[in-house]
C-alpha cells in the first residue's frame, strides 16, 4: 500500500483499482467512470461487450465494501453520453445504488455530464456543480490552472509511459499504465473506467507518478 | 489467333496505324478472347500497351453491336458497360486520360468518368443516379456502390470488369475486398467478363485463379514484348569513407546531382516517405539550378499537390521528381529519361517496375541507376543484377504474392455493405461469398460467427444488449438505422488508411495526411518536414494538424509506419550466393569488386557466411553482450527467429534480452554474457514445439494487439471520425488497443482477436518460412566467432537495433517496477 502525505497530517491512499481513499474521512474519490459507454458504442453498431460496464460497477462495489467508505466523490464524467442513460443501464445502476444505499454520493459535473444530463433523482446522487469543497480538498473535474487549495481532479485520463533502460538506451518493450499524477498542489486521478484510453502525462519538477497495473500499485521513478 | 472478324478489328488497327503503331500479337489475342466471351489475366511489363490490350475488346464489341459509325454522334451514351478497378488514385487519372483519348479519336459515344475517394460529392451523387459507360474506380468505391440498392439495376448492362495492377491488389485486404465485389458482380450477371492486368509475378497462375476462381481454364496472356532492363550501380569513389550502415545515402549526393543535370527528366525513387522528404530537402539545398524544376511525390500528399506534380512532369516542366512507390506503378505518362533508385529495392519485381518508368515505349530499354546508402547494398545490387540475368535465361523469375485466405474483418465489412445495399439472405450470400477464392474454404461456423457479429455484436451471452447494426426480418438481413448506414459508408474506404491526420496550413490549404502517432508526439511549436517544407505545428483540431511555415530550416522528418520493406526471399537467396562467391574469392562485377575490401575485412575479423554453416558472432560493447546470428534470410523471418530465440533463451534462464532483426540476421543483446554451448543453441533452434512457442511470444507481446488495429478498423469497430464530424462521433472513439483488451477479457472467443494472432503468425513472423529456416539450420554446422569489435556484417545490425524489441519471461509486474517514466525528450528513441 502507498500512503501519500499531501500536507502535514493529511494522508491519502491511491488504490490499484484506480480510486483514491481518504481514510480520515472514510471518503473514496473516483474520476471518469463513464457509465454506459459500451452501450453507446453498441447502439451505434460497434460491438463493445457490455460486461466491461458491469465489471466497472463491480469494482466500485468491491472498493466501497473493502474500504467501508461512507462517502463517494465522483470527480466528473459519471455517464458517458445521453444515450448511456438507457433503461437497461439505469436498471443496472439502480440495483447497484440500492446495494450501497448508505453511502453518500457526490458528483462534480464533468464535460460528459453536461451532455449526458444529471443522474435520475432516485439515484440519490448529489449534483455539486462544477466544484465542491471536501475538507481541505478542492474537487473539480478538469485540472485547475491555479489551484485555490489542494485540488483533486480527473478528466485527463493520465497514463504514464514506462520503459526499461539498458546500456543507455530504452528497450522498446514499454508499458502504458494509468497513473495518479501527483503534483505539489493538485492530483489528477486515473480514469476509473477500464474502457478508456489515456493521455500521456507531462511531468513537472516535484511531481510523483503512482502507476497501477490493476492489481498492484507502485511509484514510478522518473527519467 | 487471327480468326476474329477483320472488319470489326479494323477500327483499332486504324487507330494504331494513325499513331504509327501496330498492335502486338498479345493485344490481338486479348481482343479475340474477349470477343469470344472469355475472361483472363494479362501479364505484361509496364509500358507495353496493357491498357489497349484490355480496352480494345469492349470497344470492338460496341462496334460489332453498332456497326454504323455515322449514326454514333446521335446516340446517347449507353449505361455502364466497363468497370475499371485500379488500386491507386494516381493511376486512375492516368487511365482516364488514355481511355478518353481513344474513344474521342474513334468517335465512340461513350462517357468515361472517375469515381475515387477524391471525387466530389456532387459527382458521386450524380453517379448514384446514372453511371457512365465506363467507370474508373477503386476497390473501396466499388464496395461503396454495392452499399446502394439501385446499383444492381445500374449495372445490368455491365460487360467487362478490368482489374488493373492485380499483382498489387492480390495479397492485400483490398484485394480480398475486390474478390468479394467480383463475386457479387458475377452472381448478378454470370456473363460479365473479367480481365486482370498484372506485372511480372512469381505466381501468375495463382493470380489468375484468385481473380477468376470460376474459370480455371481462363487464358493467361503473356506479352512477349522484348523489354530489356539495364541496372547500373553508382559506385562510391572511396569505399573507405563509405558508411557501413544507414539508409539515407546522401553521401553520394554530388554524383547523383551530376546524373540529374545530365538528363532532361528523372524520377528519383526512395524506399520510404521519410527518405523522400530528406532527399528533396537535400536537392533544394544543394542544387539551386534545379530548384523550381524539382518536386516531391508520395502517397501522403494531398491529391491536388500530387496531380500538379504529375501534370508538370507530363508537360516537361519538371526535371526531377523525388518519389516513393506512389509513382512506381504503371502510370503511363510520358516516360522519363532516367530512373534513379536510392537504396536497395529489396525485391526484383519492384526494381523491374521502377525501371519500367524509363524507356516506356514498347521495345525500348529501361535503365535504372542504383545509389547505395550503405556498403552492403552493393551486394544487394549485385544480387539483383545476377537474378535478372538468371531470369532472362529462364531461371526463377521474380517474387510471388501470397493471396490472403478468409480474413474475417473484410467479410464482416462486406456483410454490412450488402445488408445496406438492399439486404441479403444468409444461404444465398454464403454461397456467393464462397465463390470467391479467399472464402472458398469458409466454414459454416465462421460464417455464422460473422453473421452473429453484425446482428448481435457477438455470441458472448447478454454482452451486447444495446447492439444494433444489421437486423433480420423473415430471413432478410438489412440495415435500418440511417446513422449506422452513414458510419458504415464512411468507414468502407478505410482499409488502406492507418490512423491519419490531415495536415493543413493555418492560412488555408491542405498539404496531405500524416500518421496520427507522429503528430501526437509533437508539441505545439515543434518543427517537422512534410511536403518538402519545414513546418511548425500550431494546433491540432478535429483530426487536423494546423501548421505554418517555420522560419527555421531544420525540422525532424516524420517516420511513417510500414516504411521499411523486407528483402524478398528470392533476393535474399541471391545475396547469399554473392557472399558465398566472395568467400571463395570470386568478386564479379563492379559492385562486388567495390565491396571486396570490406568483405575481406569481415573474413579477417570473423568469417563470411557459407551455405552449410550458420555464423554466430559474439562481442561486447558498452551496451552489453551481443550475439549476432546471420542466416541471411530476410527481415520478416528473422523477426520471427529473434522473437523465438529470445523467448526460448529467457525461458531456460529468466532474464531480459533485447532482440533485433534485419535482412541479414538477428542480434541478441543482454546485460550478462550469453554463455550457451552448441547443444543448447541447437535446442534453441529446434523445430520442436515451434508453433506453441511462437504463439506464446505472440500472446506475451504487443504484436497481436498492434495487428488488431487494422482489423478493428476494417471490421467497423473503430470510427475515426472525419474533420468537422463533431461531438457525436467523438463519443465513439476508442483506440484499438483498448478494444483488444476489452475483447480479450470479456469476449475471448471473438474470432477477430484470433485473426489478429493468425495474421501475426503467418504474415509478420512468417511461421512457414521460419520453420523452413530452422529445418535448414538442422543441416548446417554452427560456427561461433568471438570478435573484438563489431564486424562489417554485425555493424549494420547493431546500428539499426536502436529500435530493438525484447521478450522476457520475468514477471510483468517485476519488470514494470524497474521501468522509468519515459521523458518527453527521449520520445524519439522509442
């Protein structure tokens, strides 16, 4: 397990399942869930197996169960598109919500949510608008150019490209892995959805890169 | 062959006579066969009148049906009679001019039109109402036509389908796409005659069978038109300072400039688009007298730019065109004085085709001057000359092209196309599809899978609830959604293009297309060379990279995917023969004499390869411990060997190896010495368990995932959008890599995943050739030489291996933990 100290006394745990846990407040943060993305593809004639959605929700369930989180903060892009709010997806989602009825869920509006619309009221997901303050954290969807306080966000689907170095050259066997891009004033979370691509990160001095293989998590050396 | 009606024939004889020509016997034989209702394949070198050979038949047929020439002007143009399929748009324009010229000269009231991806939408709309008498088009455009229900009616009087440059199409998925279209046209009208045009090919009979699976006795007409090809090599004045490796060849620029100045017109062929850009820059920088009369031509340039170059070359306003293969097909514009080939042509057929661009008149001699980019290319040029000489003596001629067997991605695309074009019934379409060569062995299960894939998304239970594409009502399969129809039609043409972006000037004007992967590595403000200009990236919007002219003169040259051609099997054998002669002290011809000192150095430091010996060189550099192995069998099969060896070695003792392959051999690089004895090497080179081991390599590497890119695009899994397509399509973008992962995990029986693995095994790793190579090695002795430094043979391998690939049996997670985040500045090493 990795524990990051973002400020004196402020510890968070990036988890291999692409979520960030804040134990002191039993709060779980995820970004870019893209619920119903496979369904949108299917409706347009691109056969993406729907199981990928179900697997994402199952992973979220497992996270809530094993962390005993009381609160889930979704940092934007909960639904993929308007068509994602189909009867089938909502039925599946409803079952999932009832299984975690005691968990408070907050949603920061992401760019996809603008088109997809808010979740139905019976989901009991609190729409927070573009930003919400959770304790010391400024929670938004996209990275802030000037973070007012330590900021948690998503949107970028950050991916680190790792390569081995041998004898002064990189091997071509490289890996693209989703990562937590941890800056001194802002952290970009990996996309929670496993059916997403990524944008390779640009490192700044002082940044830390926590990569996840899905099963394991570790801090990558830079350079 | 002169029992055809002379009266009918006479119009063409007259047409030839006015031009001071007379028909070749093979042309008359083709006209005759056509009039007797036959299909066939014509095999003729470039510039020997293939077009008239095949075009004459339909013209004579018209004359026979409408003998009264004086009544022709009053006739309206008849509906579609001739469909002319050509693989290249550049070729289409040229065919268009030549067909138009003959019907105008003869006063035949036909219309000839083009329909390619470049045609305006107004033209396409008009053609959907009425097709011209002769339509010149591409495989993609034919498929597109098949997606409209009224095409069948408009093609009801179709007489003849010509497939130009069939040797180029066969062996590609566009060729398979063409096969499916031909099967449909034959099903509509079994009397349609189909004629293929092919350049020299090692497997002409098979080429005919693939084109005409319904007519095993179809004539194979060979143009016995004497056309001699002379190959000359530019020999470096001083071999001492000539590079041992590299692929640019600018070392010989002064000599090349002299050649350019000595001729009125030259095509300078290079092997890659990047080389084209580099050579063009060099000419602009060093030959001020040729600036303005020098142009660039490659397949990624915008059509207008290409057309302008073709026109200027035709009019004699250009003296030098720097080109890749975009010009090496049989474009029939006036021949150039001189053809120069930079770097090895890597195959005998390609060299012949390029040489054919000079001395274009039948009977004339084609001369090609070869410019080596590094020392060992001299051996390849010598080998080409030797092989050509052998071929002229009736020896084994040129390379064969292997047709593709039942690619399911192309079938899946075709099913949706036909569902759009009026719908289909399963049994009828299956029977039709099986009449094509590619799908003659399609199993019922494979057919059912493809059908399920387009109707339900797949067979994984409940995985595709929301899927709609093709719907079935009472046994009729069709497409109902207009949006799906639109997406499908837009993606039909995508077989050829890899993920590419438009390059446009900020002030307006398109320059062409470039691989998205290249642009994505650039940052705003970075400079690169494209279309002969140094450009600066301003922004990327809607699949377009906007650029402006850079003030600086230097930029990086893009590397396009698939630019490097492997040495053909035939040429590799010829190279082995040259080196074996050298080993025995025989240096024949100027090329071999020039490289003699280098080969003697190789013998002093190590040895030269021998037919019954496999050479291993072991050496140490600051990179680590190297083992070089030299089977001299061509890059593709070496890549398979490299993957296999590194996998097996690492399996025996966990470690990480860098493995790399070139046309000459394999390099294995490790951090610690590879101390394997001969028995162990024998085991590593054994054919036992070959298939299993190679499959494991494929699965453990990125190979299949990468191969899936094209498959996903063809099967309609990727919708790459188009400029201005807006948000609705952006929501549908997913990379093929993610799709591959999702399928592998949630629908592992998906046959497209399986296809990706098979394509890697057969096409990339050439498992059949790899097995043959290993079997040959069983008969060879293994010879190990420890060298103090990199030998002339090893050096090019080492120099090229900066792009090494590796296989490892270490735990993936353990390896990742040792990796480092790659910094942007190092991206070009990747």
